[in-house]
C-alpha cells in the first residue's frame, strides 16, 4: 500500500489542491453525507487536536504527528506523514492568501488561527477497520474541504479540496491495455468472472456481460464512479485487449469453479483454452462484452456471511449472527444503502432490491456486498436484463413522494429482517432509526444525482446517445421533486 496526493496539481494559490467551482460544491459535500468528519474553524485548534506544530512559514514541524491523533493508524504508511505535511502546508498557504492571518507564535497553547468564519472539514473515508462501537477506526482516504463563509448555503464562488488516498500497489491498471499486464495466472471465481494475475501478483477481474447495448454498461459505470466514494473502476475490453488475452501465456486453472448452490449458473468454462474459444469473434455472440474490472478485496456477501455464522452450537450461532447484525444495522450503512437504492432505480438494476409492480421490494442478499470495513460496497452495478425503456420509469414510483418513500423504506427493512432473522435483535427504536437513515439516504442519493448533472450532464447526453439522454431525463425528474 502506498499513500498518494489525490488532488490534481494546479499552478496558483494551491500547489496540490483543487479550486472547485460552486456548481460542484454540493455534489462533493452531499456525496460524503453520512461519512465521518471533523470540522475546524481554527487551524491552531486543528494542530492541537492532531498533536502537531505549525512552523512560522505555515509548514508542519518535522516531528510529525503525535501518537494521540486519530490518524495514528494511517500514519503507519511509510510516506503518509510526509504527504500529509505537504497537504497541511498547502491548506495553510491558501488560508493565508485568503486573509486568514497566522499567529506570531503558533506554538503558544492559547494561539488562534481563525478561518474568518469559514470551516475546514476533514472527511475520513473508506474505512478498513471498526472499533468496538462499530465506528471506523482506520481509513484508506482522507479528504479536506476548505469552505468560505456563507458557502454552506451555496452563496460562495468556490472552495478548495485536497485528498490523500492509500492505493493498493497490487492492482493491475484496468485503464491500460491487457498487453501491458503480462498475465501469468487466471482463476474462475463465478460463472462469468475471472481473476487474472501477473508474475508480481498484481490482480484484476475480467467479467463477461451479455447486453444488446454496451453503451448502457459504460454509462452506468460512469455514473457509479462519479456517485460513489468506493466505486470500482471498470473498462470495456477492446479488440486489442482480446487479442492480447488470447496470446497470453496463462496456465490452465488448477481447479474447476463450483457454484455455491445447485440453482446457480454453472462455470462458464472448465479451463483456460475454453475461455479463449469464447473470445473468438466467430463464436462469441455480438451481444457479449468483456469488462476489465478493478480488483476489490471484499467480505462475503450478506447471504454467505449469515450462512457461515449459522454453523456450530446455538450459542455460537447467536454470537456470530449478533455480530453481523451489530455491524449491518448502523445509520451510516443505511444512509449508504438508500443512496445505492436511488442509483439502482435510476439505472434499473434489480440485482440488489427487486421492485415488483406494486412497489413491493425483495432484498437479494447474495448481491449485498461489503468492504473490509463492513460498509456496503458497489462492486456490480449492471443488470443485463434490466432493459432501459425510453420515456417510461415505473420503479421510480416507489420513491416519488414522501409517503411512498416511507412505505418503501419500511417494506425494505421488513423484508431484510425476515430474511436475516434479525427480528429479535431490532427493537422499535432501532428499527425507526434504520428506516429514517434509509429515507435520508434516498434523499441524499437524489441530490447527488441532480448535482452530477452540473459538471457531467452534457457528457451523459453526448457520449452515450439515447441511453445517456434517458438517464439525464430521469435525473431531471429528480430535480423537480
């Protein structure tokens, strides 16, 4: 793992941050609604909270971060402290240029460095571990928003954003040609999903999708990448990628993929040569596309987690299922699940929650996936059977009004409780909190989609034709609500 400064470098006041236009501000903030963050109106308070020292020029003292800071887990990365010092110095530089005067002696325990009514928000994103209270305790991404006075209501002209991201060096770059991967291994992990590796152990996932309109897959993934913090990058393979894969020196998989249930689809192939045959343009249906997906280390889906927990003595089962429920039924999870649900309704992805004609929902626990930090994660956002009919949007009715949204939230939670057996775990108060969080997530999801139109609406309409235009029309309907 290696920390990187995420923000694009631009000349001017900031050396490693983004000067963002107000039209993008709400999208950046609402995208992170429900995530953990701290807010500071004074940079000296920030230094005392994180146990570091400002120097006279606004840089950070070489001593770095104290052990008491909540960033201690992140600071274990070999280059984290140095990059954080760089970002903090840039934040100080921008604050000074905005007229926020630095104190003469920043080390004075009573010194103040106010942001003149503005705030610095620090977001702790992509949790990798939870503490005993199920709160995130370690993070893969740290983001800063410097917001001017009045901008919380959208009155300001711009704001600044910085980001640090702990990137996995063991990932194959899906935005690069397969020929550059130098694949040596391939293993089938689902009826149409394969994991490939190079000699150094770097990984990527390859997946077949069968769709009559490949542009719908690309447009759907474009939306997911821009709406979700923990999205998975996915790129449709080119003809050159196919040729490189066919000529790769890959060993046959040592074992045959076996579905976890007899009712699930069988293996797409039994060995690597069979997979190559499927890539032959003379035998592969024109509706089949191969997608290069960023590899994600995830926990078992909710169905498999519960199956594994229901092993052993009754006491073991109760303890293990209670632990799953403790991590699952949190406000932040249900806010995020609400955001996912709006997205799924927008793109007609029925894989996670199927919505019947009367808006009755059915939860598909096999497609409820979780990160290593026990947060819901969007690793598969495309339903090949979810046809996108222009001019109609029936499932939108489930969240069209406040009354329907409330009824829909109750029905989703009721079905989830029935399928998981969590009735004894949830009391009336907790149930109401989860329903409220789910409803809030739906509202946030709608705002995120609407805000996305400001910077990306033209891209939707011009790059993906009728599919993009239909997504744009649906997003505009959300704006009117």
